[in-house]
């Protein structure tokens, strides 16, 4: 696991692997697995969407996951 997980602010983030980010799923018994072609692409996504509360709201998955709480 790399150091970027420490900076994650997104409430739906669960864990990561070298080229994967795992988030809460849309249903209560599911999770979403975002697989990237490279660790660099994963870091870019994580920096853009996962690292700040305002940034995570811009994530393409955020709105879909949030619907289970509204």
C-alpha cells in the first residue's frame, strides 16, 4: 500500500492495492473496485478525487454511492 491512503478524505473510501481503489458500493453488501492500468494512474485519480472533501464530490462515483444515504 502506498502513502496516498493517509491523505484520503472521501467518506466512501475503504482501502487500496497498488493499482486498485476500493470504495463503498451502491448497495449495503457491495463494494466498488476501481482498477487502473498503472499505479501512477491510480495515484492521479486519488489525488484528484479522494484526497479532499470538495474533490471527492466531483468523483464520477460519489453521487451514485451517496444516493444510498439520501
